[in-house]
């Protein structure tokens, strides 16, 4: 009889179970909305990146359906062969205007945009200087590039400067940060890092996945928020979070975009978006341009909920965005908190090592523009009850 060469995977899963870190996937039975049903339970949903409620917006839905009727369900090829449809080009043109850059290239996801871009623009003789909490897709891109990787402590621009200053002047350097950090909700040290990039001639790159649709005028992101236009060479955004659909993009110079058309491996080797996705993203840009009040509602809800958690006495870290962590430290406690919240009607995902440091486990909350005050107050009341029950408060 053949032995199971993957037997060690079950052993590792057993270890996760013993540590209380084993997760089952919550299954959404319906639409991705502020109040919805997961695993047969109606809950206030604080776990989605659907910041503006666009996943179910009537305009996006209608345009996606119209594109499907007119153009079919798939693109049939990678972009560089037969899979560039005029709707993909229209989306790239619209995003370039929105981001105020020469050009934009759209990828299948934000992950593909980050990993594909870093790996394409760097090679083994180069060096990346990267914030320690940068997203996994950046880390993977750095590894794929085979460039040397130098990590600076979170948001510590002085440390980043020391690293850059010691590198040979002629070596190609990429300085990279998240615009909004996905687990802590704080902002990257953008202005200080741009100064360093200019002083030492580094390529400056920002991953604005959680800032797209959230920060800046009409949701243009942190570069707009900090008035840094023209100072960031490579801006990554996602279409999968506030924009409500799926995808990622890189905004920058025409030369950067054309280079990525030729060298970014996800662009070259993975099929492009179905027309419905591109149509929904274009519709989302229309919504951001015509109804920016939707972003005001997101921020009103953010202030209400964040201050509510803080008044109760939870440790919400350094969050400056709609992502508010409730940091409890121990991984098993975070999972227990998440489970109890869920039983009481609130879905806030527990996050533990390796996604965050071992002693920084948390549940992560994200409010959206579409939560009602009653829903957020209900969630705060449940947090208070369960927090006391588990001696977190
Ligand atoms: C900071 C950051 N960058 C990139 C991504 C990847 O975006 P996408 O979900 O579009 O692949 C994420 C999503 O988890 C993220 O949080």
C-alpha cells in the first residue's frame, strides 16, 4: 500500500487544533453586506473590506450584467495575447485619470499587482528597503525578484534612512511601504520615506490597497491624502476592497506600465478579468466621482465605532483608518473572542501568528459606509459583554 507522502500536513493541522488556532472558513449565505448571514447565523459583519458597500451597489450590478450580456463571461486569454478587450483599456484610462498618473496597468488582483511588479522591476543585484509590516504580496514579490531585502522597523523612517545611507550609491534601491497597514489600520510613513527616496535616488513604491476609495479626494488614496503627487514612482491599488469587485492596478509613468506589459509575470501568464469585472470597476469610479458623500459616511461610522471601542477600554493600537484592531495578545484568546462575538451576532475575524506577531493577536474590525448606527451600537454592546466575560475588559 502507498504511504501518504502528505501525512505531515495532518500533523501540522493537529498542532494548530491543540493551540486553538485552527480555523474553519465562515460561509456567507447571501450578499456581502453590513448585516448578513454566515454559517446560518445573522450577524453584523465587521470582517469585510467592502468599505463603501459597492459589492451590492445597483449601478455596479447593472453594468456588470450589461457587460456580460454584450461581451460574454470571459476574456479567453492573457492580456498579452488575445485577452485585452477595449473595456480593459477603458478601465486603465479611467484609473490613470483618477490617480493623476500618466498610465495604469490592471492586474487580476492586488496581490498579483504587488508581487508581479516588485519581481519585474528588480533583479538580483538590487535591494529592497521594506517596512516590517508590509503585506505578504510585497514580501513574495521581493523574494521572487532575488534582490537583497532590508527590513526596517514599522514606520521607522530614521532606520530606513540609515539602511539606505549605507548602501552603495550606484546600487538600485526600492523603498516600499503600505499606504494603510492591513492588520493595524495605521498609515505608512509616506512623507518621510519620499524625502529619503529623493535624497538617495530610490524608487518609491506604495501599496494603497486599503486606501483606495477610503483616503484622499474621492478615495484617490494616501498619495492624494498627503499631497504627494509626483513623488511616488509606483502606486499599487486594489479593485477588490472599497471598489467592490476584483483586481489590482499599478499607476505610474507610461514607461513603467509598458515595461510591466512586457515583464510582469501575472500579466503575461494569467488570464485577464471577465468583462463584468472591468465594467463594475468603471462603474465604481463613477460612484466615487459622483457620490463622494459615501466616503463621508464611512468616516462618520469609523469615528463612532472606533471611539466606542476605545471608551469601553479595548486596546485598538494605532489605527487611523476604518480598520480597527482589538488587540488581546494571545492567539487562542483572540480566536475565543471572535467565536463568542459570532455566537452573539457579530462577525469580527480573529487574527493570530503568522499573520501578526505572536504576542499581538487580535480580532480585526472594519466598519463600512453602509452600517447603520443601530448595527454599530449593537456590535459595541456585544463587544462589551464578551470582553467582560473573557476578562479582556
Ligand atoms: C495591504 C494589502 N495589499 C495588497 C492586498 C491584495 O489585494 P487583493 O485582495 O486585491 O489581492 C491586500 C489584501 O489583502 C492588502 O491588505
